[in-house]
């Protein structure tokens, strides 16, 4: 008597749930990922074996290169508050639109007397604009010191926390620019700050 052959059925796996999870994870990482801020000038940071990550909030970063200094502070609320305080100090009224634009700037390197015109540019022109750096003369025109001071006040007022300060400089940068920055820190009694470095491998023993 011939054997009855049972028809084979292909096994189907429902991948709908797996696809949903994959897309949810992808969306989460896209929304939470922080884009890398492009340096305003080419920076080749010195190497170090230390691996202490830079905090993501209440941080002021000074980027130094080609004799210029650029300013960045984390937090849209801190940026707006700092701009308002700088406007009062320099008697420059900023509009609500200018404050909104400033709160989204990744980095600033424009003197106060050019800041309104810079904020009025459209996004493409702002990106193409060659920022001259923030004035940091030790005597007559030290706007950098004012940006640092007003940022510290804004963080203390809004978050009731001290502002952490870091310096990112090119390893071939001339010492006088760094010396000016350290001088500002000393006059404002900032005794603790950090330098941004690249990670290098420890020497083999």
C-alpha cells in the first residue's frame, strides 16, 4: 500500500512586531542624538590619555584657533538670558527674533557691534560668514570676559549651578592667546577649567 505523503507547509514568521521595535529604536536614537558642532576654524587638539567626557549641560566652551576665540554655551535658555544681559550691558536692544536665532547658534565669534547684523542674516549666509572671533584684548575691549561673566550669572540664576568651563585649542596655537584666556579666568577667580583633548593610546610598558 503506497505511503500517503503529507504536503509540506512553509513556516511563516510575522516580522511586524520586530519591524516596529526596530523603527522605534531608530527614531529614539535620531531624536536623542546630538549633532557634532563643526569647529569655526580648523582645530587639531592635543592628545591625552585621560578619558573624562565633556558634560552636556551648564558648559561653556571656548574654541581657540588662528589667534581667534569663539564662544559656545549649552542650553537655549542660558543663551537667551546671556544675550539679554549682554544687550543691557552694551546698550544694544535685541528683538525676539534675534534672541530666538541666537539661542540656536552652535558657536559665536562676532563682536557686539556686528552681532545684530549677523543675527539678521539668513541661515545660509550666517554659515558662510567668516566670523572674526570675539574681542579679547586685556585692557580696552575685552568682550570675551563679559560673555564669560554674563554666562556664569545666567546659569546661576536659571539653574542655581556653577558653570563648567572648557577650552578647546589647536596644539600649534601660539601661547599669547591662551595666556589671555587664562588671565580672564584668574581675574574672575575661575580656578577650575578643563582643556579638550583627543584620546591617545597609553605607552606600552
